[in-house]
C-alpha cells in the first residue's frame, strides 16, 4: 500500500489534483500489481534487511499510454525519486566469435554470498529475442565480519612544474580545509620529467573545497577524484604522566580490545625542548607509561 500511495502522489503532482482523485492506468494493470506485490512479498519472505540495486534503465524516446504519447521516463517516474544516472543502451546481440567485455564489479558492501537466483532459467527461450529479460536476478548475502568503514574521496594531481618549497604550505592548507591525509609520491612523467603526485583523502563533503584549493594553490590544471572507503579502528585520546610532564596518547581499539597506545609526537618534542632532553627519551617514557596505565595488548 505504501508503494501504491507513493505512485498516487507522483501521479497527483503531474495532474495537479489530490491523490485520492487519481486513476491508475498502466501502473494499476495486473502486471504492475504482480510486480509490486511480488517484490514486496519476496522481500518479506526472505527477511531482507538491506537492498542494493544497479541504476534503473530509464530508457528514452516515447511510449503509448492511456494519456497518449509520453516521453521516457514518464513524468510520474521523475516525481517518485531523483532519476539515477542513465545507464548505457541495451547491448546489441553478439555475433559468433565476439568476446563480451566484462563490466567492472560493483561493490555492495562487506557481504558474503549465501544464495543466487538466476531469474527464470526455464523460460529463457521466451526472452532470447529481447536484450532486456523481464526478470529479476538476485543474490542473497549475509554480512561479513569486518571493521567499520567510512566512505571517502581521494583527490590527486600530477605536478611537474612547481617549486618544491610550496608543497609544505599547500599541505598545511589542505589539512586546515578538512583533509584527513595528504601525501606526495614521486613519479616519472611525460618527456621523462620527474614529477609529484599530490594526493588528498577526505570526507565527500570537503571534495569541492579541496579541489578548488588544489587548483588555486598549485600549478596543476586538473584534479582527479575517485571514491574510496577505509576500515577504521576505534580511536580515543587519553593522557599519561611522565617524569617530563603529561603527554597525550592515542589509544587504538579493535572490537573493544585495546591493541596500541601511541604518544603524540609534537607534544613529546615540545616537552623535550622545554626540558633539554632528547625527544626519544620523552617518547619512550610516554609509551611505557601508556602500556602500564592501559594494559595495552
């Protein structure tokens, strides 16, 4: 009922009338009812908790309907949800001897396949003449044990004509603008020129600001952006007492178990300068105090 109510709201917006006054035509036909009721019943029967789907084939051109010729996708479909990116056109039938290019794998999370439903194998001959079989192909999967992960973006720029002294202030400004990590990788570029790949890791919401900063603060003419995700251990900050003064330490936990404690280096260096001792002595003292205080490992 919720699905049909959503369809009614989409139709009402197109026709400019209350949803209670809308009449279903194609979306109220028997095949549409079977599609909707069958899908919802299947989700309920399989106790599905999360669904992943590839982009829907939006189509193009025109279609005949009870309201006459309509463009594809039809107006109510556009009101149901923002249209996803339009996928490629249906593949042409392959000629004998022609290899089929594999599409890149689509990551759907840390899942372990448990069962596979190939669609309607006993009715494949019915669909042999159509490049788009009117069936659903499903994988049933179970969550796979893994650490928590967050979605990130990675920005990269190839640079071979910038004063190396400028990288340090650029990195400082990138961190100030929200970068989680910044690194430089030496590479050999075109015409055998030595260059640098300046890479930035950040949350997606900082992508635009960081890209603008790279274009403004460096000599690059373009910034590549790719999606990434990383698994993260739980982190928290604490403080330990040393003969040189208090030192902050970063505690690392995995599945609730404390597995490492690392003193903050900048604080160790500051204390070493104040007391006139080597940084290593302050760092080692803080690391020993952390192991004793938090029973690391």
